[in-house]
C-alpha cells in the first residue's frame, strides 16, 4: 500500500484550519482512527509532534500538534465516538498532554494479542487482516522536523487509513472467539491508563545494577539529574548528551576536572562538562547518611510468613498454572493477569483470592478465569 486512497492531506497548522477540521470531523460518522508521531530519542520527553485522524464521511487530517498545542476541541467534535488506536499505552499519554480525552476506546494491538496473534505490530496486523504491506521506515524519524517531507505525511496518513477496517475485522474475530467481553473490559480499563510514575527515575539507568558502591550509585543519581536538567533546557533526549553506559562509566571514574570529562567524551560541550563535573563532585561530598540505598525501597511491600525460597517456589507454581491457563485460552499470560499480581499473591498465606485480585486492579473477566486456578494451586502448596 503506497499511497492513501484520497491522496496525502495537507498539514493542518493554523487555528482556522484546525477549527474547520473539527467541524468536518464532527459531521463524520462512526469511530475515529487516531495515531501520533513523536521524536523519541531525539527530543526531550514523549510529546506528539503530529496527530493523525480519520473518520468515515470526513476523511484524514494531519495536525501539527506542536503548533496546535490545545487539541481539546476535538473532544466535543468526537462527542462520545469510539477512538481506534494501535497501542493505547503508547499514544494516549501524549494525546492527553494536548487535551484529548476519549470516552470509548478500541486498541487494535491489544485486540490482536487477545486473539493470540504472535505478531501484533501495526504492519503485521495490517498484512494479516487486509493483505496490505505498510512501509515502516519513518517510524523512528525525527517528527519534530519542519517542514515535514511529503513522503513522511504519506506514511502518517496510511497508518490511520488502515485502522478502521482493521478494527472491524478484529471486532468480528473477538466475537467469534468469545473474547469480545474480555476485550471490552480491557478497553474500558484503558480509559484510566496513566504511565507508571517512578519516585526515583534515575534508578532506571542502564548498567546501574552492576554498581556495588553507594558512593558510585550517588554519583549516578547526581549525574542523571544534571543530565536531565540539561536535556530539558535544550529540548533534546538525555542520551544525546551522554548515554547511560557512559554516565555509569563516569560515575566509576576518578576524574579530577571537567577537562578530564571532555578528554574522555569529546562530544560534550565545555558548559555541559562543567555541570557534570559539579554533579560528580557533589556526590563525592555526601555523608554516609545522605547516600542512596543500593536498591530502591518499596514502602508497599508487605511482610510474608514465608521464607524467600518458599515464596520463590510458590510464585513458580502460580506462574506455571497461569501459563497453562494462558495456553488453554490462547491469551498471553501478561494479558490474562498482570505478572506483578501473581508474584504478590505468592507471598500470601490465607487470602481471599478474588478480593486480592480485585484490590490490585484485575478486571472481572481476569478474576473469573484466573481465580479458580490460582486458588486451587495455593491450596495444593504447604501453608505457613
């Protein structure tokens, strides 16, 4: 599939054009296909630089969401219509940043996974359902670039053009597989999706776990914070200042000045080298009490009557039971039930399994399928 059926639409990048687009989309019918393009690994954060929309009897619209920062008027234009998105957890946060909020969702990626499809990227799903091949060479492009090349706009328009027919095919397949109610509950749950918040985001630095010294871990914390501030100020991805592995290497080094840093990483500017060295020095002056713990502390972790070895064995038994249930229903185990819930259940002794699952956000369909299996598995294990 090389070009959109209606041709490549122009970029909507003025308030007047946006107002007209909202009015035309409001006059359309049925669900709305929505996609967003970011500049991951290039710009700071995960904001949308282009938002693509398509609706029957209205056509395709490509919105410059960097210029049109407030897209909330679309909520009234859509008036409760279903949004069709491929991977809601990827795109919804950046759409919400622009003021968009759905009332009904259909996630084509999740639908494909619930059907047991091993390949569930948009290109793979489009080929399986529609027999068309989508080019994906621009998926990792710098969508902050202006003007956007026509071939990029062509690519962006095609993504939403295929979503609506894919949605209809997946909907029918879910009904035939007796999984539509499962999917409906999942889509409803996604309306409240929020990206995971990390209280100590610097601990996600790749390579941090190999550090044993609390002093070196403190250096990573201070260096990460300094790098993040510089990245935000310059609107570039932190990795474009210094990659994680280089940040960890710097924390382990014995640099004596910003010149030492520049000698090892010559692509760093003098100003950035100076800021990183000040962060490095700050960490070296911390007292023992000010140093971070080697591992992140989880305040919500509950004490268990079982030993660490027993918990490991119990979790393994529960995982095995869930794997068998997953195979029986052809639903991935992590869709069937969040692995973290299964792990937490393994540390419990006498527990009402249904209540435990509901309290941790499991949906009704998940509880109805998994609770009997989990309960019988727990009953077969030694009690504390």
